[in-house]
C-alpha cells in the first residue's frame, strides 16, 4: 500500500514537472520571438537612421522636362528641391503642388528614377504674346490669368510676339486663333498688328523673326504652321518680303507690300498731275 502511494505521488510529481517544463518552454519561445521582433525592429531603425543621415538618402540630380518658357532652374526653385532634399521624401506630392502654384504651369508630376535621379515633368500654360494696356505690358496667357510684365518675368516677352492694334474685346478673338498654333511657331513671330484690308477689316500683319511680313486673316492663322514650307516652295531667300496667305485656296503668294503699293500709286498720281 505504501509503495502504491509513493508511485502515485511520483506520477503526479512527474506530470506537474512536465507541465511546468512545458510552461517554461512556451514562455521562453514567446520571449525569444518577442526579442527577435524587437531586435529586428531596432535593427531596422538603425539602418533607416544611418541611411537618412548619410548622403545616399539625398537626391543626386534633378532633370526637368516639358518646359518651354521657364528654365530648369526656375522649375527647381519653385519646387524648393535642393541638394539636401531626401530622395524618398519626394514620394509626397507637395513638391509638385508647389510648382503648380505658378501661373505658368498647368500641371506637374515628379518621378523617382534609379540612382537617386529625379525627373520633374511639367506642362506649361501657353503664352501667346504680350500686349500694352493703360501704359502697362501684360502677357496674353492660354488661360484667363492676367500677368503684368515686370522685372521678374520680362525675359518671357522674348519668346512671344508683341500684339498691337486690338481692343480688349478683339484680343479675345485673336487669342482664340493663336491657340491653334504651337509654342515653337509663336516663338518665330516677332509682332502681330491689326492691318485692315478693303476686303477684310480683320487682316493681321504678322512680322516673322526672319524679317518677312505675312498677311493673313485670324481665321487663316493656322496656315502659319506651313510658313517655312511656303518659303521653301516659293524659293524665297530675301528679307522683308510680303507673303499673303489665303485660307480659301489654302495657298500663299508673294506680292508687293501694302505700303509699297500705296507709295507707287502716290508716285503715279504725282506724275499725272505734272
């Protein structure tokens, strides 16, 4: 009987010890997992900290694409990106939004490229020309923004023609037709003047930067895109030639300039009078 009681006691002790060992083992495993996770997290923080405090976290170079009027430096200055900007911080769209605040920028996006390169893509609002009103100069914009020309943006007038002879109401009509032209062609135009003809009071005198004069109605302004093809087909090489574009026949021809014709008529009248 005594032996059986001792055996029961030993069995119970064995089970208790086994359960205790199992609980200890489980606690050890849980603590090990917790320590491993904590160690990985701390290691991650250390690696991130080292990365962000090193030059490898900074951008290497910024390239700008899509700009025609604003310089690369202008765009980068608007973004407030500099050599200390963290590469990964550009995942935020705050930098693009800064650029889009400019009245010259329609929209903007920023791409992160390999080797810490950053590309800024911009779409600018088209500048169609500049005009005078009440003694001040203004840029004629694609949108409805009214931008006065001052020392900060006067350089932009070099890209676009001077537009003269139109009221503010008529200027809106000219703008409608100029919007059909691309930036490069508008850059080739030096001046646009209203020059009424007997058969069309809305004719425009378009002075090209190469010195030639083109006479075309606002409706036919789109034909200016073929200006250099017309010059080539007519075999023209001299400066200050007057070219007339006819939107009805979709063709161009060279003739005496209007002021030359007037001068000739005046001379003939004098001869007859004598």
